[in-house]
C-alpha cells in the first residue's frame, strides 16, 4: 500500500479542494492510503468516509506569508511539518502540499533530507506541449542562483525522472538559452553547455529557446531557478490569457461567433486540454530521500487528484530509491 501524507490546510482552496481531490483519488486507486494533516472539523465537512483515509488533527498551519525556514523551526505542529515528519519517520512514503512553496522546500531539505551526492535538489514539473507529449523542466525556483555544476546535475536528475517515471527511453535534454547555437549565452550557459555536451549518461541535444518549448523541442529542459520560474509563470499566464481572450471573443462576437464556437466545440475542448497544465500533476522537489510534491496554490480538486496520481506513479516506479542507487554509484566512482 502506497501511503501519502497530505497537508490539508495548504493552498488557496484548502481544505475543500484538497479533500475533494483525495475523495476522487481514493475511489480511483485502490492501492493508496491517505493521511490528512489539519483541522479535523474542517476536513470532515468534505471527506467521504473511507478506511484508507485518516485524519491527524492539528490547529497549526504555515501561512503563505510566513518566512519558510523560521516557520518550519517554530511551528512544530503545523500540518505541513507533521506530514514531512511522517515521511521522515517512515509512516508515509511521500508528501503533498499546495501551501507555502518555500516552507515545503525547507521541510523537504531539513526534515526529509537530500540524497547523498545530490548538491541541490531541483523543482521539476511536467508542462504541456502541442503534440501532447509534454516536457519536464527544472529548476523552477528551488534555487535562485545556480552554478554550471548545479545545472549539470539538474540535467541528470531530469533525464532520470523522464526515463523512469514518464517512460521515455532516451529523453532529449535541452539547455534553455537565448539561441540554439553552441556559442550563445552568458558565461553560466556556456560553461553548462560544455559540461552537458561531455556528459555521456544523458542525450544532450544542445540549446533550446523558450518559444519552442511548447512545440516539444525537448523532453527535459534545464534552467537556473530564477529563469525557470519566470518561464513557468509566463507559460501559465499565456495559457490563461489565451483561453480568457477566446471566451471573450465568442461572447462578444454575436450569433455567428456563438454558432462557430458550437461547431468547433470538440476542437476548443482539445485546445483547452492542450493548455491545461493541472492534469500534469505538481512540481517535484527531485533529489530528496522521498517524493516531496508541491501542487499549485490555486489548485482545485482536479489538480489535487492528478498530483496524487503522479505521486502514486513515482512510488510505483520506485524512482527515488533508483535515484539513490544511481548517485551512490557516482559517489563511489568519484571517491
């Protein structure tokens, strides 16, 4: 049985969206158990009774404006902290939260701990592409500044995730840059390019540009945390903007526009699905001793369901333990 600890109080729509997503997941996946950490009375309002869901009551939670490291140290009974401790103590196999991103990263690093040999875990998520295959991108903001060595390791981590979780036999790894030529970029990108080009364990295809990401130009895209986070938010904002503008155009376009939309109904739904990043799951802090997954703060029940599905797949493929073994080999070889 796969045991998942969930911070039920994190996120804009907690606990309602979190619990409703859990209800869907429990119905869909008979091999999971959920531990919900948070206010018992508030959780019970939305929870469908199941012998595979337990509630661990606490009134304390980490707020969105709390300073991450201080909150983890001071709020010992916060729902997020208790969920992380459950993973550390072996009572659960993974943690999910839609709450304070910085606090979850701190809990992952300080409570659960990073894999030996991993210098800096990267925040990774799968983003949509027009050909429906998607691509994995990291780092998305776990680290504000990175060295070329960090980006080199992100490429190895991302390639490992794409291969073992998404089932891509030889993932194409691209370095996000301001041009595709090998000579492009600032010193960080140039140094990183040289490291990735010499790395035999990955299928490095060179530089990729931001405009080509959603066309499926690579299976794994490597970036420093600052740039990756900016690109992620640009993609999210563009998707929301396109759908909003399309709806507005149909509503204000009169009868002909509405008839046209009716005729294109299936195509418009396909477009919506293509741009919908919520079905890809959450962002994984990859490189820790257990799956630590951050769902978007505005997640609805659907997004929580898909994030639980993603965690289940990570546990089923045993990707973290495989990563531990892989980095143990590398550490031994370097000694």
